[in-house]
C-alpha cells in the first residue's frame, strides 16, 4: 500500500519588508493549494515572511515585533488540515536565526534554524545570522521529512544528517539568485545529493528581483535516483504541484511537469525584463525613459523596457549633436515607431555651445586649450544627462542608463553624462552578449533595425569616431575582462593565454582606474557569477602593482 504525499512548491515573488502583504500571499496560496490542488504540504521560499534579502531591515527592533504578529496570525488563519512550511527571521536570546516554521492544526509545530550560512556577497548570510545547531525532521502522512534552508542543501554534511535521521525525503526552502546557467548547476547538485542519499529532494525557490539581484525561481524535484521529475517555469510565479507515492522500496513521482530549460539568450532577456519590471513597479515609478542614440546598447534597452513594461510606459529621446549621423537618427526613429513608444527629439547644440562659450575664457590660459578632447565630448554627454533628468523630474519616469559591462569595466562612459540615471539595465551584460540579445529579440519579431546591429559601434562624440579607436575588438576585450573580473585571474595568467602583454596591462589599468566611476554608477541587475557591485569590491585608492 503506497503512502501518497501531495506537495505544492510555492514559487512566489515576495516583497522585501512587506510582511503583511507576504502574509496574505501565504494565506491565499495555502487555501488554493488545499482546495484546488488537494495538497497535504505547501512549501514557501526562504525568509518568505520578510522577503529576501531584507539586509539591515533585519536589524530593526520592529522587525521582530512584526514577525511575531505574523506568526500568530498564521497559526489562526492557515487551513488546519494543511502542513505549511514558511521561512522567516527570528531573534532568540539576542541571536538572529534564519528559520523555517512548520504549521499544522492551528499550531506552530516545530522550528528549524538554518545551519550552513553562505559566504556569497549577494546573500550576506553571515552578516545577519548565526547558524543553527540541530537538524530537523517533521512528520507528514507518516513520512519523515528533513527540512533544509538555502545553503544547507548544497552541503554534503546536511545530506548525511538527513540520511542519519532515516528521512524519507528532503524539502529545501530557497531564495537562490540567478546567474547564467545557474539552473543547470542547481539540478546537477540536487541529482548528486539525491543519488547519494537515495531519497527524493524537493526544492522550492523564490522568483522576482530585489535591487540588483534576480531570483529566477528554479523550483524542482528530483527522485531518489537523481532524475529530474519536475521543473517550474523560470521567471514566473506558480504553485507547483508534485505528487509522491512511497512504498517500502521506492518512491514514484506523479502530477509533475518538467518545463524546458531556456537558452542563454532567453534566460538573460527574461531576467532583465523581470528585474526592470519589479524595480519600476515596486519603487513607484510611472514608467521609464532613455536616450535613444541609434546605437546597439540603447536599442536593446528600449526593446527590453517596452517588452517588460508596455510601450505606453516607455519614452525614448533622441538628442543629436553635430557628430550624430543621420542614419543614427533614422534608425532610432524607426525603432521607436516599430515599438510604439513615445519619441522625442531634443537638439543639444545650443546647450553645448553655451557651456563652451562660458568655459572658453577659463580654458584660454590652459595648455593645448584649443584642442578638442574628451572635455568637449563629455560636455555633450552631460547635456544629454541633464535633459533626461529634467524630464524624469517632471514626469516621474525612471531614467535608464545604457552602458554595458564592457564599457563600465574600462570607464568608457561619462560621469554625470551617459551614466546619469537610476537603473543600469546592461550593467552586467558584455558587449558581445548585447549583440546576441539583440539578435535573439529580433528572432521573436523584428524591432531593432538590422543596421543598428551591423554598424560599427560609436559614441559619436567626435567626427568619424568608432569604439575601435579607443578599445581593442570586443571579441578580445570581453574575454580579457571575463578572465580578470569574473575569474579573478592575474595579468600574468591572462597574458599566458596568448593575449598581447601591453594590451592586457592597459585594459587592466583602465579597469582599476575606473573603480571610482563605478562607485557612482546606478545599480543594475546581476546576471553573471561576478558583477560590479556587491560581488567585486576593490578600494578606489590603492597602490597595488598589477601582474600577480
């Protein structure tokens, strides 16, 4: 006679600090799981009551008061027949823990405290929490279920605990952050652990975005042989039903759907859309606006913004100067028309000339004052930044910057110019990936003019300017940057892979010198294993010798 366990993995978008709202979502989802999916057990994400990652909000005295009130409400309002697992923070004798509560029959039946705290800089686990000391198994339908939270499931020691406790299965609450190919890494780890423990593992995770991090969901189930039996759709909310049939010798998994893995381009595109949508909506912006230059970066930003928010919430502004090619203006206008966004043209020549006239007497006494250099180029970018910020002030729209990771890395951007804005959508997207994403978007329906993709990239701040005047080919630059920024390799190690010595030293010098710019840059979504921001912290003022 088989023992049946109907479980729902609640892949939900919890909001940081919205304890009352998150509480209501837990209650509504639990009622739905019981009455529409006949669930015995529902599992919510890590820290689902307060949202992940609440950071220093966790340190506020009122957090504990609100959590206590929410736990009392859950005891009285949750369906009594349902077993419910909820993540929350808890302070006990002055020590804060990352906890999971087990609710059943109107009572808080048991509490598990997360044992393994990540050192990942995007998680801050060791900053806010202390590790618990005891494993926990709960009983549901006469089954022994081991509970884990986040990092626990990645640790072999936790798997050994579950085996030693004679658990029939493992349930893991998660708020796992996204980066390229993260889902494959999760599933490979879960498969190995399930095979080793010879028991199924159910993995429930959060979806959504919080500031610069993205949660792709990734809720899934593997059987005792390590086979994937259920995968939720990425980047969307879902109550995922999984039905497990236990016999004395085996566990068979039914009522489950395995959604296909997305391609790299599709996963990044959807991640960026989700990040932008959550940031705009949860911070109360009416829409977004950006400078549309006719180049590839702003074209991609416009496409993502319109897809994420709808064309009626996107405004594009062309701000031509003497060096702006007519084809750039034509291509920008065409894309705006195709996507149906509000489009304006604001000439910046009068502003630039006014600045130049004001500065002329001051510059006259300086060496080489007559030479056109980056000073005049930056004036153009800063005039554009001022116009965008003025529009933002008037209409409540968020300004999107359009610099990509390659440019951000080497400082190929202007402080208070094209860096001016509130959200850097491509901050962690390399130039080559920008091109891949543009072609991916056009494969769904052409919105970016082909000439924008095939033209040589240019900032158009001086006559006949191209990026190649200042930077090596992006095929070379992006690989050097990947090795240095994401893999943390030394100059010597990079040169040993066949890159020219002087070029490597120059690129690494530009990366290091540009740290002061990046400290002043807008935040943007993280899609790689190591982005600029919380992942990579270098002192602005330092005398480190490049090489080793």
